[in-house]
C-alpha cells in the first residue's frame, strides 16, 4: 500500500505544482471546494495522514481552517505529502489502530483512505486546472476497492460521495473508479 500512496502522491505533486495563482478561485468537480480550498484540503489531509501513520493523537481542527498553500500550492504541498509518504513507509504504519479524520480506525483503513483522497482529489485538481492526473491501474484498482467499501447510500446522501455516474463497458480503470465515486470522468472547468 505504501508504494501505491507514493505513486499517487508523485502524480498529485506534479498537478499541484501546475496550479497557477489565477486558477485558485476556479471551480472543481467537488462543488464545496474552489481550487484553493481543494488544495488546502489536500494539504490538511497530508498533515492528518502523517499523524495517523505515526499513531499520534489527533489535533483539534482549527477554526477557521488555516491557509496551508498560500498562492503557491505546489511549493507548500510537496513537503507535506512527502512527509506523509515517508510516514506510511515506516515499519508498523499499517498495523493496529490510529486516529484519522473524525475518529479511530484500523491503520490499514487510514492508509487506504489516504490513497483514495490523494488520487481522487489529485484528479479533481487536475480536471479543475486543465491538467492530467493519470492513475496507474494498480492505484485505480486499490482506490476503487476503498470507494466500494465507503460509498454507502448514507455517504452519498451526506455528500461524501456523489451519485454514481454511468460509463461505458470499455472505460478505463481510472474512469470506472471516478464514476463510482460520483465524478464525471469528462468533467472540465
């Protein structure tokens, strides 16, 4: 799993580095986020995921959320996601329980959610900024399995996932995953 997180993070760093200051207020496939808010969400996830991998106590969410990326998301995000990848590469990172998001869960699930968040939001950011995010088939399959577990009717109803989008039988693994998560693989800003 840590190799998959690393692959997804490398692709997300490329996309984040391609975000231009003029794009920060643009829309994304996540209706609750503009580009800057999505970049900040991804940065915050990296911080929380690193803490989860290290089995540290969760931090109380600040109110309001701080601006972690400023006007240069690429330079801010790179070191944060690199620290996340390093933490999940440590021996024992996927063992036992950990605090992640709103509660405690198996560390294996926290790692799977980390992969899902990096890959899916990496694609969201790429689509929003006219870039390409390509998931390797093993990344797409692992993320699809996580989405299959988490995208319950309740999760779709509360906005964690959108309604499943229909794609053709010849759709790529990445497009099938995006559709399952409630994203139109052809979305553009």
